[in-house]
């Protein structure tokens, strides 16, 4: 074989050279990614976690149970403190006891406000993934408004309470709120817990605390 033929013979191409030759240059257009067909979530959310999804329905029930317990404790405290049955109900302690009652009651009201605010942020995500839930979610939104009105009335009543006042209005507000919340919690858990437990759902936040009050 003469020198000219050897000079023109092409050297073997290595696998790495072949890959580089097939790769587009820096100015080549990037192919469009396929549209995702996974769980609906807002931009920047975490990827779906099935175990986390299954925990959300149970978390909602636990939150509701906690709020029920808080409300029951406030009702018990109202009855005890205003009827003089609780420890330390001497006349000189009445202002302190009423302050404690107002603090506990208003803390519960704040928990309710915050919990429903977090749920309101969650409802659009549920609606996007589960359109059939739209009527139930609309009813729940209306119930949130009704509960908020009762809570506002309770806050006003408790804030204006003074030693020696008739506890009847406070008891009436608490009874009304308790009945409204019990019906609301039961309906909400029945309607949206299966969706919250679905692995098709992605919610903001690092865990089931997305619903926590």
C-alpha cells in the first residue's frame, strides 16, 4: 500500500466521537418536552408522594377532632367559670378568669380562621384534579362563610363579656357554632377525604401540614 493511500485512509471512529458528531451544537434548537400527564399542582410544587397523599385524609380528620376538642373545652370552661364552679372563682379573681376565658375562646376562633383559610387555598387544586367535586366544594365554601359569621359573633360576644354578665348569650353562640361545625366537618370529610387520599393529588407544603390550623 503506497504512502498516498495510507494518508487518505480514514481513522476508525470511536464511540465517543460518534456521540459528539450526533449531538446538536450549542445553537441547535432544544426539542419541546411533552406535556405532563401527572398530578395537578401549582408551579414549583413538590413531585407527587403517594404515601403523603394517603395521609392527608386522616390528617383532615385529626384536625377536625382537635378543633372539636378545643370547642368542647371552651364550652365546659364557660359553664364552669361563669357559674362559679371552677377553681379560683372568688369575686376578686373574676376579671382574671374572664380574661382566661376570652383568651381560650379567641385562640380557638383564630384556629378556625386559619384552618379554613388553608382549606380555601387547597380547594382550587382539588377542583382542577377532580371536577366532579365542584358542587361539594362550592357548598363547603358557603359553609365556611356561615361558620365565619358565627365565629365573628362569638368573638364579639366574648370580648365584651364582663364579670357578672349573663352567660346565656355566650352559651347560645357556642351551641350554635358546635352544631354548625359538626355538620360541616362530617360533610367535608365525607366529600373530600377520598380525593385527599388519592395519589393523583399534589398539595403545597412539605407534608400533611398543608391543611393544619
